């Protein structure tokens, strides 16, 4: 049996009978739709049902320019100039052709994906056919085009408008209906529609914009094709994760911004219903995204905000329950950030964005919080966020909606947390941290919840009971990140493996076995046990999992993590119960800025703080295990950290191994220099609250 057939066998086992029926229906529909395919170079007519009157999307208010911070404006123009100069980096790989992209080029491998093949016949999972598909798709999300359009809106320099228009015309002609790789994934179509809506909005006032959009039969056809496709082929069943949210958002934004078709009202209603169902299914009541992949929490929350603004300004605001869910997602996102404004790194992350109007190197979490603050408002405990172009323009457009609609949005929001939450029990996520105002902050994210979302848990890692630890925003014990999705199977497997996380591996096996880059053969669910806080300045969390029961029915892993605020100490106790002999492997992955000297049962750590000051700590390691250090090893991979998608750098990993039978108890203690100002008003207030 080939690897492809093995994958299909595993994939089918993760589908319900209903999903199999849906997918068979999709196959039949694809066969019928194939007759509608348009080949590159064939003439394209405006679709049937185009309305004679085609109004532009709701314009940005003139006050938006005055509200835009000057430093954000300068960074935007600089980003647009780099695009015009062909200086681009996409997912960690240089794209010197960004001024005039080859829409089918994979810059990672140098291959070109199919452009004149029926989309339904392309296997986008086969790198020999498409190259690194993520690299191919990303440029066609047209985030760089919205940057060019935003630069024109700001400066009225025609170079930016003409470049944006040329890129859209190039893409539209090269990618007619159902031809080529860019018609193989619905999420890509959804994000593109958002980019096109904002490109049209930002170019409003440019003399060529009506000819580019309203009077352009190819543009009209593409807008209709994209919405028809998404209505017919939504992500279903075990694939209905962030992809479905993006597809519904793209449909909804396009139907509101371009109500140019006889079907537009029906598309809008159906998309609004689909978005509500998808976002509700994708979100825990606490507001945490059910994929348990922090970067996708941000992406989905961005999509909800973009949808809320577009529907509000079009006079069709989202339902109160959906707006309330978006607010809870925002609050949950803000609550998880450390003192430096950095999020956890749980699960996959591919830097997906709903809308990009700033330099793409801007911190997307800061953009999210600034947008949230400018639309639904911030809680007092939120970290401060510097406004940029995206947040300013979304907020300005939101504010331009009718006052009644804005009041309705405020009324729709439920009670918001008055203090920063730390425990998200439904998601199995808990943050141990020193009180606000007590510096330097010790921050620890604990993972004790479900493995991931839906039956395939596509963006989950085998990381049950893992932790991350930071000192004043500097990563000490790290989650490795993602690095890649396609094309490098060994590295994809490593970065989501158990051995790549700060937890215990048994018998050299992952907690759950991988069946493909986005597919697990089972689940590694954990369960939270206790969360306690004492007046003496101690916080503790405990959880357990039995994912290794397939190796031994009696095998169970319990972990307790305790933070001693006053002593600057984080203690981890791992307890493993078994019925037979097994081999344990405990890993502590250090941040790339941390150096370590391994002594007799102790690792002496040193690092540079955010202000350039030196810090030291020590990690007392469990006895009974044999310890070694590893850094930047490739055969097999070990000792790596991925700061962003497409990039990996060496980091130090401490590994302890040993055999046991029956009861094994492992104690690790991280001792930190804590220069706490215990006299600060914020600290006294926190202590008073605890007492």
C-alpha cells in the first residue's frame, strides 16, 4: 500500500458516515462543475445576474487620515515601496518578484504549481506536483496588494494604485474559473475576497477604480465565481475548522461590499448563518479557540472583527450572540499575553491574516488588540496596543456605522471580566503568573485540555501537559513552534512531536501517532485536576493524561506545576504510573537566548533581558534520569526553535532518560532571580485581594 493510500485509509477512519456522504456529494458536484471550467486565455464575459447599478463598498470616513499615527503611516509607505522594488519575503522565503509575481511559483523549491489543469484533478498535498503549496498560495491572498492600495489611499501617489490594479488584472486573467492550483482550497478564496473588498474601498477616488472593478467583466466574473464556489464547496465535517470561518467571512464580506449580483442577498444571508455556526463551533464558551493553536485563535478572532465591521457598515450587523462571542475571543486573547505582549505558542501557527494594511512585519497581536480596542473597547487589564493602519481604518469604518447599530453592538456584549482571567478550564489552558505590577514577571502557560478540534485535530501537537515559561517576556522554557507544513516531512513531524515539547515521552513514541501532516490516528486528551491559589503567594495547577494507555493500560502521567511568587521559583512534579517496564524521556527545551551549563543534576542558565541586563537561574533536574544537552541536531532533529513560519534556529534542549516500572516521580525546579518590588501599590493591591 502506497503512502497516499495509507493516508486515505487513516483519513476515512476519522470521518463520520454523514461526512463521507457529504464528500461523495462534493465529488459528484465537481464532476458536473468541470464542464464550466474556463481555460487561461479564453474570453470571459460578465456573469448573468449582474445588476445595472453597482455601488462601491462603504467608504472610509475622511477623518481616518487624521486619526492615523504618523509613524504607522511612514511604515506603511516604506512597506509599499519595498513591494514596488520587488523586495519581498513570504513565510520566511525571499520573493524578489513581488512587484510582478509569478502566481504559480514556489520560491522554496523552485517548482511551479499547475496553472492550466482542472483544479479538481490537482493533488495539492503532493509536493512533486505543486511544490510547497503554502508558499504558492500565500502570495495569492493579495495581502501585498492591500498594502499598495492603502499606500495610495494615504498618499494618492498613482504608482501604488497602478501597481495594485496591474496585480489584480494579472491574477484574474491567469486564474480563470476552476483552472489551476488557486481553485483547490476554499480558505484561499475567502481571504482573497476580503483583500479585494478592501482594495476597492482603499482605491475609491482613484480615476481607474471603476474600470478595474465595476466595469470590468473579468473582475465581475471572478467575484461571482469565488462566491459560487464557496457556497457549493464549504469545508465540511472534520475539516470545518478555521478554514470554514475564513470561507464564511470571505463570502459575507464580499456580499456586503459588492452587492452587485442577483444572488447577493441570498449569499449574504447564507454566509452570515454559516459564520455564526462555524464560529460558535470553533470557540469554547471561555472564548478560547477549540483548535488549541494560539495563532489560529488570533486569525479566527481577526476574521470575526473584519466581518463585524463590514456587516455593520453595510447595515446588516452580526447577531448579538455572534458579536458577544467575538468579544469573548478578544478578551481571552488579551488575557494570555505575557508582560511583553507575546502570546503562547501552543499548536500550529502559519501567520495567517484576515486583512493586512500595515507592514507585514508589524506584530499581528498588537494589531488585533488595537483593532479590538477601537471597535468593541478594551478592558482595563488589557495590555496597551499601539494603533496602526489596519486598526485605525477598521475602527474608523466601524465608527461610521449608524449610531443605533453601534449602540446595539454595545448592548449585545455580555459582562466582560473585571480582572484578567488565568484559567480557561473548558480549553484546559491555565496561566500561572506573578501579579500585575510585580516585576520581573514570571509567566507559565500550562496545557491540560483536549488534544485539538474535530476528529483529525489538524493543527494540534502531541503536547499534553507541556508548559512554557518566560521571565519578563524572555522565553526560558519554550514551545518549539511550527516551522513548516508541507514538503519537509521529517521536520513537520519533529515540530509537532512529543519529544519537541516540555513534557514526558514514553518508549520513544508520541502521545498520539501522526497519520499525516494534518492528521492524527487518535487523540491525546488531557484533563485538568486542580487549580489553587494561596494567600502565601503560591499558585498551583495539576492535570493528567492516559494517552499512552495503548502501550500499557495502567500507564498514566500526572503533572503538577507550582509557582512560588515570593521565592521566584517554579516547581514541576511529574508522576508516572505503569504496570510494566517503560523508558521515560523528559525534555526541557530552552529559549534561543538562553545558554546552559549542565552540571551534576543542575543546569545553570543565563540570558539577556529585554533591556540588555544579565540574568541567571538554575534548573534542578530530576534524579534517576541520565541527562544530556542537545543543540541544532538534524539526525534525528533535536534542539530547534521556530521563531516564525519557514524559519528555524538552534536552541538548547536538556534531555533526561531512564527506565521505570510501577511509580516514577520526577521533580524539576526552576529557580529565578526575582527582583520584586513588594512595596509597589499594584503588588499590595494584589496581595490584599488574595487575603
